[in-house]
């Protein structure tokens, strides 16, 4: 008879707090007292911000998550953040305009259960991608921005999104600048893919800018959205070499491939709770 091995329950703790001596010893002691076995632990100290970050995977039964969380908070520095077993399958909305490549890649991954998240809806300020989205049995909210003030447009968008209990909003080539009020409402939950290697070539027509400048590297950036246009905390960047034979259209084609790759990796990291924010920087435990 083949031996039967019990499958241990795997759990996750995320900790962010002010740095001080003895934090690792403190955390491991409390977990041991709960008979929890650490299988992977990554920690980092941002010395400039005096901030400690930890991502801990462990096995064992968490009988009372609130009790464990309270014990950690009681002994950790003031204003510590502790999250135990965050939702494993994130709930996301994807915002689009007319370009399909990032949306298409995201929906295909979702269809084959490799995205690590549930696409609850897609919303667009044009209906160009509505029929494509609905082929995947995902609701599409068409919310036009035309002939209405930004406040009204965003109010309609918020009304559509808030029904889905979202963890993140993905801007998949969504070509509208969001207001500070909208960004604040979904603070640290909006991820954008930008068609350039930030901070170069900010704004419209980046590939034309790159071509006119004669660049030798072409890239893309995925970042969290803040009120500073295209300058939020960076999650992933990637570049490829180009040369004088690349025209603007060839750069666009190559750039779209990079955008898909960068956005996919950024979502993977975020959905697995591997990304922490420290001011305008990210701490990433790959």
C-alpha cells in the first residue's frame, strides 16, 4: 500500500511596519506559539523610510486569524499593517478604450485560469471592444465620456465598478486621465501599463517621440496610478533593443508585445501579494 501523505494547509501573512530591532525573532516566536511552521519568509528593510516588510508563507491550521493578527499587532510597532490569508483569487475590472492587445492577453489568461484573478467586468469609454469581451461571457460596461463633464463620466464609471467588490482596477490602454478624486477612491488599487520606458516620453505619441529621438531601446512600464501622471510606483519594466531599421509602425508592433508581457508580469506579482508600497517605490518579493 502506498503511503498517504497529509496535505498541509498553506497560509500567508503580510506585514509592514516601522523597523526596529528583533522583529524577525518576534514574528517567528508568535507563529511558533500557534504551532505554525514557516516554509518561506522574505523580509526587507527600507532604511531611508525606516520601514520593515515581510511576506511569510507557513503551514498549519490558523484556528483564529483575528487572534493571531491581534497578537502580532500588540507586539509590533504602532500602526503596523498585518494581513493574514488575503483573498487568493483577486477580483479585478479592466478599463479599456480601443486598443485590444492587453485586454485580449488578459482575457485569454483568465479563460484558461492562468491569470490568478477573476475578471469581474470590462468597462470602456468606447464600445469598440464590447463584442470581443462578451465572447468570454464577461460583462462590458460602455460608459461614454463624450459630451459630459469628467465628474459625471467618473461617477457613472464608479457606479458600474462598485458593484463588483474589486481588489484591483487594470488600465489596459485606457486613454483617459483619471481625476484625483477617482484615484483616491481606489488608492493603491489601480495598475496602468504605459507605452514607454518611464520617465522618458511621457504623454501622447510615445512611439513617434522614440522614433524622432532615434532611440536604441524600446520599453514599457507597469505602475500603480497616482495623481502624478505616469509617475506612480513602478512594478515592472522591460526593454528590447531597436535600431535604425525600425520605423514607427515596427516600433508600435514591438511595443505592444512588450506591453502585454510587462502587464502580465505585474499582475502576476500583485495578485500573488508579492508587491509592497513604500512611498513612491515598490518592494517586490519575487
